[in-house]
C-alpha cells in the first residue's frame, strides 16, 4: 500500500510519480527510508542534478547518466545507420549538441534512476550507489524521448521518436511489457487513472518547412490512447477538426506538453508555434477555450527560429487545479495562469524555459531555464519568482523522485 502525504503528492501521483513505499515498524525487512527530491536532466552534459523538492531547492548531488559513453560511441560509430541518426540529432534537435538526457524517474525502492537518452537511442537504469548501468533497453529507430511513469511506479512508457511507437517497460528489469503505434514523432506520454496511456505526436519538427501552407509535410499528428494493460490502441484524437470547429484553423494540431485537471475532465496543452494554451473537454470531445499569452517583442515571429517548432514548451498544474504554470520558451518568460479565467499573472523573465513541474510541497512551479543552466521556482500563490538554483548544461526535464535518505552522490 502506498500512502499519499499531501494533496501535492496526489497531483504528482496523477501525473505519474509515486510516493515512497511505507512498511510497518515491525517489518522484518523494512524498506530503506526515502527522501523526496527532484531530478533535473542536463541534456547536453549527460548528468542529472538532484535537488531538494521544495524550500530552497538546494543541490544534493549529481548523477552521471552516461557512464557507458565510450562503449555506446564505439557501437554507434561502427553502425552506419546509427551514426547517421546520431549526427542528425546533434545537428537538429540538439542544436549542435548531443542529447544525453531526456526524461527520468526513480524506481519504487529509490535505488536507481531510469532515464531516456535520445542520442544513444535507449532507456537505462543507473544505480545511484555506483553510477553504473543496471540494465539497458535500446528502442527501435535509434532515438528515445519523453517518458511517463505508471501510477503504481512499476512501469515506464517511452516514446521512440523515429519509429512512431511507444514502448512500455518494467522499471526494475527493463523488460518490454508491450508497445503500440502512434502518430508521427511521438512525444509526451501520460498514464490516466482509467487504465489508459495518452501519447501526443508532434510530427516532423527537424526541418524548416514551417510555413502554414507547408503544414501537410509535417506528417500525421494525433493523440493516441492505448489500454495500459493490453497496450492496444483504443482511440485516436486528431485536434485538427476540434480546433477547426472552435474557429482556430490557424493553430497547429501538434500537441506538445499537456496536463490533465485533477478530475481528468479537462486536458490543457500547448501546440507548435503558438504562444498560448488550449483547453479540451474530454467528455464532449471538444476544444472549449484557447488562451493567447503575451509575445516578447524581442522574439522573432519567424517560425524557423523556434526550437523544434515549439514556441512555448512546458506546462504544469497545482494540486487543486486552480493554477497553471506555463513555460514561454521562445518568449523567455514563465507565468502562472488562473485556470478559471485563463488570465496570466506576472511574466517572470527566464532564459529559454523548457519545462514546468510542481514542487514537492505543491507551493511552487519549478521551471528549467535551459538558456541559463538553472532551475527557478515560482510561487503559485503570487506568481513571483522565489529562488533560482544553478545546475548543469541545458536542463530540460524536471521530475519529482524518491531516493535513499542521506544520499549525496555515488560512492564510485
């Protein structure tokens, strides 16, 4: 049995993280005590910083996510197809850098980090005591991307960008439990309480064919809903017709980061090229509201300058569902949005914010500033910045995790 410690923890669980296991005081083999932290993936550096999940968000330690770098590079450079993909990632999505860390979660016992590594095209489990690889799962297509954690913490779903598929793995062993086909370039994944996995595909983002009239060249973009037990696709949702019916034919149907309301009745999401967010009613299958957020006058409207077609990339919601937090990536700000009115709060200056999540105590939105190599906390109550903490090169994903109490780094 897992016990939720707070409303904030409940929101984290709904989004795919779990609270640490609790055992009776008299258990003969009690599980080790765990501490709640945040993993910050430094994509270009190949490390993950471990920071406090609330308060001052102080740094606790650092994990080497590519301890097998020499071995992986040797394998890549002797496989011509793999090498082409590896170099292609560097020149496109990586903006001239290798992408070593995309998404991360802790195992239920807190002893390992499971991480997707785009440039290495795999998912690995890193032992937190030794920084060594415990298991490795290579995805088809040579590029892994966003992941999601099942509500019970035992499975991870990972997008395989170039093979248009999602793999579901046992988090402890790396064994493949299933897979399902998606739209072009699967991206975000979300487990839902009704036993489904939602995957959002973003289409081809690594070219400059970004003019509205060229949209047909971006591929088949839709939401794929799969059964989380059988891994059979049960529904697809193309936002094209829903956006058109709402009167927004100008918006892309490439769904980027997304978050459900606490009751899972509404889905909020960002789309390519757009400085704003969309509200979708799950029961009626309709787009119900669209919010345009402020433009930064210094940001070019040239779509080819947006990183991987994303103008805004990063979205989270507080535990009671009253506030959204938006990372305005290309507009260099983050803001807290009132969910009832969709009115934005203060625009907090940030350097290419690339993700937004909720702190462990639920009081703050935590964004990764990929352009400044830091994470920044913003109060949900005031909309104002409270603290920034330096991390490694190009932080992107930030996730709540649980690791052994007292851990400060590997012993290797």
